[in-house]
C-alpha cells in the first residue's frame, strides 16, 4: 500500500460529490440497482424502475355515487316543489353507493331527497340532471393511462391506485445495501464492559439505522482493529456484498488513521477532506477489485460528523442508485436567537432548536462540537452557514432545514438563559401531560436570557443574577436592560443552594470561596454572563481575591452538570454549582449561598395558552415534591409572581 495517506484537503462539498461520482463511474460502480418485481402490497417506499400503466379503468362501470334511487333524468324534468313528479316503482331502482348503474338509467337521487308514498311510488320535488351522483367509467383511472412514472417513490396512495387499476405486481429498484465497517483498537461492541480508553461502537448503530430510516438495507460488521491489512480485507469483503461501504473512523491524519490509505490501496481515492464542518476529514472513493466497483465513504469518528456526512454524501448517492431524486428536507425561515460566528472556508452545519415566539419562528443554536451527539438528539433543524460567510447576527433571518414537523415547533416553549435541573424535569413532566408540548432549554447564562427576552427571542428566561450594589436578584438587571421596553413579568421557580462541588469526602478540606486561591488547586468556572459566575466574582471581590490567582478561572463550562462531571472525572478539584448537580454525581458539597432562581417572560405572554400547562405544573404538589427530593431546592415560593 502507499507509504503515507494524502494530506487532508478542503474540497467544497459540491466538488467533492462530483469527484466521487466521477471516480465511481470510472471504477465501474453500477449507476442503478437492478430492477426487481414486488407484489403491489409491498411497494410502499420503493422506487419504480419502469412506468406503471393502468390495466383497467376505475371505476370499471358507471356506478352510484350515493345511496338512493336510480332514475331516468328525462322522467324528472317537470318536478318542482309545488308540482312534484311521482315515479312508479317500475320507473326507478333502489341503489347503494358503489352499485352498478342499472341499464337504461342515467342519474341517482339521494335517499334523503326521495319521499316514498304508501303505494311505493317515489315523489321527487326537483328535476335531476343526467349523471347526477353517478361515477362514470374511468372517472378516477382510465385503462392504458400512465399512472406512475419511472423513478417515483411509492406512497400508500400510489399502491392503492395501482391496485385499483388492476396492477398486482410492480417493477421497482432493489433496495441499496449499506455495509458499515467499524474500525479501531479502542472500539467495543454495544453492551461491553468498558475499560480505560474504550469507546462503545455507537457510530455503527447510528449509521446503519440512518440508512434504514431512509428505507435502505444495512448491516454492521464486527469491529476491525487498527491494522491496515485487516481493514483492507474487511473493506473488500464488504464491497462484494454492498452498494456502499461506510468505514467508520480512521479518516483524520492521526497515527492510526488508515482509511484514506486503505481506500487508495483497495481502489481509487477521490477526496480526503471536504470543506464541511463538522465532517471535514471525510474520505470518498471506490473499491475496484471485486468485479464491479463499489463506492466507499470514510466517516469521521466523531458522531455528529459521522451522522452529517452520511446525510450530505451517502444519502444522495443511495437515492441515485434507486433512480430517485435526493430527498430534500422541508425548510423554514427563522430569527436567530443569538449571535452565531462561523469560520470562513467551510460550510458550517449548525444544529438549532426551534420555537414560535410572537408569531415568528426563532432558532437557537445548540452546542457545536463534533462529538456532541445530543446536539442532534435535541435539534429541530439544521442551519447551514455557507463557506463564504463569517456567521450571523442575533435577530437575523436564516433558513433552517427541518428535522421536526412545523406543528411540533409551534407547540415548543423556548427557554433561554441559566441552566437548572428543574427545567429538565419540567420538560419531561410536560411531555407526560401532553405529548405535543416541548420545553426546549438553551443554556447561555442568565444575562443572555434576559437579552433574549428583551429582543423577543424566547418565551422564558431562567435567571439568578445577583446585583452587587443592591443585593437583589434579576430585577435590577431587568430595569437596566429593558428600561422603557416591553413590560416583563417574573415568576419564582425555586430557591436553590449554590456551593463548591467537591469529590466525595472533600479530600482537600475546602471550606468556601476563600480556599480557591490555594496554590495548585484546579478550578472550573461557569461562562461569562452566568449567574453563578456573577456570584463567584462578587464573593471574590468581597474577599479581595484577584481572579488571576485561581488556577482554572478561565476554564468555562455551560451547565452545573458539566461542572459536576469535571469534578467527578478528576479533571478539576472543584467548581461552583448547585447541590443537586453534586448529588447527581455522588459528590459532596460545600454551601456558599442560597439564591432564588426565577423565570422571566414578557408580561403579555403570561396568559399565552402555550404556557398554561407550565403554570399548572408549578402548582402541582407532586412536582414540587419531586424537585425538593433532588436536594438543595426549596419550592416554598414556586409559582409566586415576583413582578
């Protein structure tokens, strides 16, 4: 095999797709899967390989479209309200919907418009035009007409129409087969006990299920160790069985990243490195040593990168193999909830949450790391920032490709601001009350939430901002930020304990904020604008401690749980957070303050029906008990209108 992998490049996505297609054609990769017959009742989701022609008309005869009587229209010409026509029993025929129209008759009168006399005659008070309430032969489908074209992805209505037209068998494209080959010495099958450095093979599960969601067939091979020869053998075997092979991980430029070299050794390497973020190190090529060529996609190991590169590159290729147009997601235009920076030179696929606020859809960016799989779990849409743009400003209109339906988005409560576990529990409880309701929280800190409320970019803002001058929480900031702007309301959610999260047993014997300046102590901070950060800075000022004296003051996390996770993982010695986060990780806690945590919203939104289930939840004793059971919370004032 070649001595070294090609350097990563920055090929634009469209050019990369064209280069991949050209390499596949040169390698003899089939342009289409073969045509196969399937019973019409198994056709949904398949793509037609040839036109579907009607074999018979539907309906196949003139038929009654209503329950009533079949008549000769000419017999009813003189009928009026004041001068009804009486039809003798032998002059009409009783019919039900769908019955063939009796020979010699050309119209149907609805049953409710017929008065039957004692001798069985039918009294009509209005004239009937010819073919009233009659379905004519071929009204729906005429024999020999084109019913469905080639390259049509069949829906339930399509197969029903085909069956009505006398079609019992359809000729469709065989479903493309995807074989996913996971690689890496550290990768372990799902369900394995993990040792230090081990990683579960969730990427293969995700990629195979992505293929199945599109209706294609997929399977996963056993994990292949980081041995180039073994990876080549696995690739060739998979290529003999697949229409697309996805090699997972090993696509970067690290010591054990062999994918590009393996693809080049087994066939032709088209592209290594695409101007897409996340997903830059993707590998595209074709295997050429198994008769017909087989396309190969080397997916990056980070889960978000792997998922998005499948959508960007694999899905269009597999659609072409079926002879269908690539599936395009519906899209909406939305206002961006906060500033979004993007690096020039790469298409930036940003995951966003969506909700309708004040009649407009608002998009809130989610964490953007390539390893943050939950950003895709929580995403309602994908915002693509083109390579030539450095980002967008808050409030700017952007186009978002939908991952959820528009109706669901309209039932989403958008919460932006400080993080608290209570909001997560509320989201789950609200979904139990009504599966259509979503409470979507984005953690940008208290100050960012108040700005979003001011600018009409969210329904709720979680806040616990302490004002050093007055000792009050949140209200002074609102007065300064909103001023003469929209009136706001403040609803108390909880009181909660803030303190130092420390390992079990508090091995360093920390007693409070003053101990953070100890030499060698490792601290993790919250982000700027977070209420917890404001509380820390006030305490440091009160104690006369320079923040630069604290090792780790500049290291930031965006949630209390992330702080607790850093302590539990022994990456730091302590961080300021809430007691409930410490308890969630089995850690100890050194109290520093008890503070109110409030929900801020525009005053005119208090009576919004969308928020009514939330107010009901805050009044629920069972919900309050569940919150207090977390530890470090008081619900004595939950639901109280502060302003």
